[in-house]
C-alpha cells in the first residue's frame, strides 16, 4: 500500500488516548543566533521519551486480538524497543525485544521495566535477525520492524501532523532527523499533503550525521546504501535506511543535510541551555544541520521535530 | 498593605502578555517511586529560565513612567537580576544589577545580555548594600528588592495562581522552595484564598535545604533569623528570609520541610531523567523534601513549583 495523509490521521485517532500531545517550544535567543524562526516539537517529552511511542502504539493497536495474543517482537538497541514494550503492555500483550549484548544497561532495564522479555545477541545484524527468526518460529509472534513497516511510518507521521496543527501558520520548512527513515518518511507524507490542501508548499528536509550518512548518499546517488559502519554520537540514527523508507524519501523529501559531530554536541548543549529541556544527540542533529547550513534556513520559518530525550546523564559529551 | 488574591490576579493580568504560561507536567514513574501524585509547574521553562520573570515583570510594569525613566536597580547573584534586566528592557528602561564579583560569569553575561549594567562588588551583604545605595544616590533609580517587596511577592504568586487554574482538581498540598521567601509567600496567599472560595483547604509547604535552613528555624522558633552562612548546592535558596516574607510565611504557611544535599542531587537527577527537563538544584529541593518526608505526602495530590532551570552544564553534581 502507499501511505497517505488519511492513514496518518487514522493512526492519530487510534493512538491519541495513549500518547502525550507534546508542546511546541521556541527561543528568541536561538532564533537570533541561527538567523531563522525555529519551532520545536518536543517529542523528548513524549511517552517513553521519544516519538517512537507513536509508531509502536499504532502498530500494536492496529493488530487483531488473535495475532496480538501470540505476542510482538522486534530488534532494537534503543527507543523503539521501549516503545513497543510500552505499547504491548497497554494491551496486555507479550513483547520480546532482541537487543545486542553491548546495548547500554539503562536501555535494557527500560525495556524490562515495561514488562518485555529481552533476548541478548551478538551485536551484528545477522545475529539479530537470526535471534528474531528463531523466536518467531517458536512463538508465531509478529515482527514489528522499527521503521520498514507501514503502521510504524503512519504512527511516526503523527508527530508532524500535530506540529502543523499546533502552529499558527504553516512553516516554510519541516526538519526531521533520519536514521532508518520512519520519522522522515511519515513527516514527508503529512507535510506535502497538508501544504497542498492549503495551496502552498512546505520543504521537507532530513538531517543526518556525517558519521552515518547512508540516507544522504542514497538520496544523492539514487542507490540505497545497504550497509554502513556508523560512527556518530547520535545513537538513534545509526540505522541504515529501510527499503520502503528509501522509496518514500527519494520521492517526497526535498533535501538531506549533514551535521558534523562537533556541531551535534554544540547544538545539543544550545537546546539544553536555552529551552531547558533534555534532548538526545539524535534530536540535536537537526539543530546542528541548521547551524552548518545557514543559507538553506536564513529568514525561514522552520518546524523541527526534537525526536527524543533518552540520554545517559553519566556520559555527557562535554 | 497586605497582599491579597486580588493583587495577585491583577499582577497576572499585567504580566500575562509578556510571560509564558508554563505547562504542568507529571510522571507516573516518579509518582510510583514517591508514593504520591505530583503535578509539576515547569517554571524552568519560564522567560529567563525561572519564575523570577513574574515578579520582575510585575514590579517594572507597576511603575509610572517618571520613576521608570530614572531606572531600576537591584542586587542579585542570580535569576532575579536577569529577570529585572529582562523586564526593564521590555519597557526600554535602564537597569543596574549589583553582583558579587565571584558570581558565575554565565550569570553576569546573562544580565548584560538583557542590556543591564553590572556593578561588581565584594561578596558581602554590607558591600552589596553600599554599592546599591551609592548608585541610587547618583541616579535616583528605584530599588526592586528580590523578595522583600509587595510587587515582587504578588508577581511570584501568579505561578501558584496558574498552577491551580491548570489543574483539574485542587491539590491537597502545594509545595514551593523557600530562599528569600517571595515565591512561598505569594503561593500561600493564593492557595488559601482559592481553597477557601472552593470550600476546601490546601496545605502550603515550603521546602528548604538543610544547609540554609533559616526559614525553618525562624518558622519553628517564631524569631526571624537575620543572618546565616549557607552551605548548599541550591544557589537560588542561599538568601535569608525577608521581613515581610517572614510575617506572611509565619501566618500562612503550614509547614517547612528540609532536604539534605544528597537528596537534592538525587531529586534533580530523577526529574532530569523522568521529565526530560532541566531544573536547577533549588527546584529539586521540593522533590527531595518529598523523598525525605514521605509520611507527609503519602497518597496525596501535590502541586510542586519547579522554580527554575539555570544550571552550569559544565559543573553538574554527578
């Protein structure tokens, strides 16, 4: 199927009783510094501390009881695992998360805290997939892929939907980070459809770390990059773009811009200091991209999705 | 004059165009951990990063043009200086802030950033007051005391006013930190007046660091402590209770509870992790007081004013 605004609106109606409508925030000081008007969607204040709650909730609440009774499963080293565990618990379903054995203890604890079973595996993609396959064989549970999944993309798109509803006027640009591409593809579908209805346009831009630039490479070359060895502090963006995400992004995203590691740290600190909220490095990538590509944003009204706030407070990058 | 709910409502109408209506936040995980229902008023998201914007704005906007043309002055090592500078700039007035020479550079910069003049002095109360007196003599500017001032108390009371308006039901307890006593005295006036109108009661509790416990001592003995040597990480609460603040607090506050330094740090970290917002140690004192006095709060609905979020990110206490 091809995901439309209507699917995302349905997803929103489905998940609304369970998620937070997170606030929009802004800072005159940040605007002055960066030369544009930034409107931040604070998904770090979302359930489980990240927009991932939206996709996880939509996937679980889209399932029929029979499938759900067999449980859900995913592989994730981060926020998607916690989101799926949280959403499954809301419906009393069992959830299994395959996590690399070197994932941070705090993330394993979070997933277990929501009542899910954690299966540890060797941290390679092959091992992850083998562990998932074995578990599915044994339990007939349903795989909920972190981004290459229609229900997930529709769920993540609800963050942009709310953003555009919460703003007095539509922005010139909407900016979202890109890792596996769930958030960015949902955002693109929503933004273009809503802009079209309003007889205007919104440029949809993805922000990616230089150290995990597979989306930028694939977007530029037309050829999806299937493997990369990420080297970035933005742990939420180390994934490689999914298949259906790549297609949507190639068709509907206007640009992908890169951010350097020092800029990501500087941007993270800027947001902490000025907005007084805790964002994780993956969220800071958008702000860093604005810092390093000022000509694209100068004088524009820019909506920015701050994707999450799950940070190890004992390992801050400054 | 004696400050009433009506004064605080007038203050609210006066400052509302300039301040943020900060959100209420909550966390099921914090509630589970602490055994009560906590509703956090996020004044760390206020202009200048603290509730002090309310009092500063009310004081400046209560002045007539003639007085204002001669400027305003205060002494402050922290948020009140920034708040007064910010409010004065809104009306195009000059502002002078006397700051101890050992105040953090970042705070001096913040005050200068709002366009105020900083006069540095030796860090004793006598020297501060001498510097203020000399400047008033020279300029006839108006002193806006950080807490021992009716317009400031009425302004700070608007945080509690909004809190009670934003909650679906009135809380059993409202909890505010106490340093000089501006916030706590305004809070007490509002809470009792509104509870009375609703035919119920709200217990007003102040939270204070053990290392700067002058309010607790004065409250207990009936004798205001006029000097102390504070030793606490909660830099916003190192002041000694003001005269009129002491009177209001003695008459209208139900209890003052103390928090230890380790609990303040633990509480600060808990709020950062669970609410994903940055609060300063002074705000954490309320949460620490709940941790260390569970019997007072068990099963209760408790509104907590998180006073501010101005923290030196290079000197975190963990």
